[in-house]
């Protein structure tokens, strides 16, 4: 028979798992299919690019909000509740704004993301605060976030909302639900109450001293550069998948998250054999292969190649981004660990994705022509070849210049990072 403490622990774990599920259900219900929706609504590539740029903008702004407000003055669960309630309202308003103008639609998405992005850190810190053994418990709870994303994709496709404005009502409604639910989550006091705010800390600028290491500097530059072609996937892959003959866009894209779960499980074994350098290199190579498959499939709409590119998401995400977080964690040490992780996210999901989303919009617009019937035709083969070549160049530079002599044995120790680093989600999709 369970002891009272065990029952209490089970209740808290269940609460946190539901929180993670809803947290990523919200994002998965609209982020993948916003591009196809905008295309069906007659919005151009530049507007789509801007809609996928607001996420990186919010990611850059998020540390300031967390540092100045959430971490110092209010209980975490209450801030989470308010942010999700506001974010849910803005998502529900997005399709209404789209009927007025493209600009208003993008503004609605920006307002939502400004509310949503801080909750990624808030839910992680809330979960970690209420665990007795974070290293064992956090991965098991965090995986419900990935499951939530997958379920959201399938719900959108089963309801045939892949290009419908109704996707925003589903996501916004879930946001409102999580907002209300957050009020009953375990009480989590403001973690930095009474401490002064520092913009330097929020941006992780103390970790710049690590750039004195040439290999770490190479890692940072290559991570930033790789996020430029990465943005093209998040912004336009959904539209490309739809034009390749897949009617259920969201559920098709969810195969990427399914593979993510698999490769997350095998990562410790890969660490022991490959080490950080080759784990990162394989992750970069996966991006090259993915875009190559997309480019090769474009003219004949070869579905297995498109699906293969989607399934590679597990390697693309886990081997590069999760390995990158683990590498940063190991290099930084305890004193500046959190700052180094913040700097890495700023560099990649903030600045890299921001530049990449804008360039992707320019690229797609350049290779879009209009036929006699007034239908836009995109040369997807050429569009995807550019990021494939770009990622290949980054890979070559990384392999040539990254010389950190970290043994596979040491890497395997890094495979159990400080709770909340490797497991913590980064904005591009999960």
C-alpha cells in the first residue's frame, strides 16, 4: 500500500505531466500549420516569414520578462496562469485579425508569443522546484510535452483544420484551459525574490569569457549559422508538405516528434561511442540530408523522400540541439551554467532563427512565379537546395575547426546534465 508521501508525489507528478502536455499541445496545434493556413488565405512568403520571426523576437525578450517580473515578484504558477490566459485570448483573436489584414494577424501572433515564450522557462522551473529527484523525474515528465505536441498535430489533422483558422481556436482554447489549470498547480514561490535584476545575467553575457576557447567559439558561430537554414524548415516545411500531396499536414509532420522520442532514448549509447564532436557533426549532417531529400523530392513529389526528411527531425534536434546544450553545460561549470545556457538559446533560437526566418521569406519570394491562372508556383527544389548547401558548408567548417579533445567517456558523463538543461525545450518546435 502506498504511503501518504508516495501518493502525494504521484499527485504532483501527474499535475506536472498534465501541465507539460497542455503546454506543448498549445504550440503544436498551430505552429506547424500556420504556414499552410497563411498560404491558403492568400498571404505571401514575406508575411509567413514575419509570422515565424515573432517567435525568435519573443525568445529574445523572454529573459528580461522572467528576470524583471516572474522570478522576483510573483509565484511561478500565478505568472504562468496569467500569461496563458492572455496568450489564449490573443490566439483566439488571430483568425479574426487575419480577416482584417496580414499585419494585424502577425501582431496577434507576436502578442501571443510574447506571452507564451516565458512560460517555457516557467513550466520547467515550476516542475524542477517540485521534484524530489529531478534527474530521474524531469525527463519522464518532460516527455509528456512532446506527446502533447504529437497529439495536437493529430487532432488538427483529424478535424481537418490543417489550413483552417479553427486551429487557432483549438490552440487558444487549450491556452485558456491551461491558464485556469495553472492556478491549482503546486505553489512555487518567486525563485529570485529580493535579488537585483541584471541584464547581463538575463542575456548570459558573463559566459562570453568561454569564447576564449577556440573550439567553443567555433561551436557558437556554427550553432548560430545552422539556425539560419533551420528557420526555413519551421516556416515553410508545412506548406511544402501540403503541396507535395499530403492532405493531413499536421499529423504527417508529427512523425518528426515521434522520431525525436526514439533518438532521445538512444542518445546515451551514442555519446559513449561517438563523443560530442561527432554527435554534433551527425546532427548537422542530418540537416543537410533532410534538405537534400526535400529538394530531390520536389519536382516529382516523391512522398517517401519528403517523409524521410521529416523523420530525420529526431537526429536533427537531439543530436545537434540537445547535444549542444549538454556540451555547453559541461564546458560552463556550475558557476555560470545557467547563464551559458541562456546565451546559447539567445544565439540560436533568438538571433539565428530571427535572421533565418527573414532570409527564408526572401528566398521563397524570389523563387515564386505566378501562372496564367494567377496561381503562385514555388520552385521548391531550388528553395531547399540553398539551405542544404549552407548547412553543408557549416558542417565542413565545424569538423575542420572544432578541436575540443573531450573523450567519449567524458561525454557519456555529460549525458546526465544538470536538470532542465538538455531536457529544457527550445522554441523551434520541439
